[in-house]
């Protein structure tokens, strides 16, 4: 049986949450040689999750981009540029992935770190995805392998994040537990 081969992206933030997109197939994997970081840009007041080359590894989701049709995904990720990822940097790259790319904030949009807060609705969506793909140990690894943390904007009642997902009290409590461990202050909307 022949397996269709597709280009693929490695998602490490909200793209880990399959409820935010319909790209398939997808597989949870670990990527070596990159780290996850909160990046500030001139495009909006709150930071984006981004990735940058570095020692270490991060968990994420590889998902197919059928027919090499990147247009919608590139539009969604407009603040980012795509970068090639060698297959040997991925733990067990799926057979169907003929090329893997990762999005990282385009330096043309980047700003130095500032005090703009992280949207809690965005973080909740990311944590929900990691919980579904990797369980609670994966959530712990997400927090441990992400840098650039700043204050949180508690927008749970009126989410600012356009792809926010409904989260359960248990999922929100998990986010709260890890952000409390990091000592992150909250600003109410």
C-alpha cells in the first residue's frame, strides 16, 4: 500500500491544539535543536509563542499540509516565517512527511522583550493541546521548555485570542498551577 506524502509543519504552540485547525494527519513528536520563546512584535500588544534554534528539545505536533497548499496556514501565521526542519531533528518523523517546516516570528516584526502581557485565553488553548497530545507530563515540559514569560492578561471571561477554545475547570486549573509556580502576575481585563 502506497502512503501519500505531504509537506508538514511542526506546531509548538496553539497548532498543537488540533481544535484550532483541520490539518491531518498529525502526530505528536519531539524536535531537537529548537526552543520555544514568547516573542514581542510590533503587530500586536501581546506576545506570540515563537521558536528559535537552540540546544535542547521541544514537544509539538507535526501535521500534513496536503497538496503543498500553505496559503491559509501562512495567512494564519502571518507574523512568522517558515524554516526547514531536517527529519533527523524529529523523533520518529512520520513516513508521510516529505518536508517539515516550522514557523518562527519574522525578525522584521520583532521587538525587544517588554511588559506586554500574555493572553490567558491563548495560553489556555496551548495548554489544552499539550494536555490532549502529551498528558500532564507534556504540559510540565511545555512550561519547563518555554522562555520569555511575562505577566498574564486574564481575558478568560471575554477572550481576545481569536482561536480560543472552551476549556474545562480542570484544564484551567492546570494552567493556573503552572503559571503560579512561575510566579506570573495577572492583570484583569
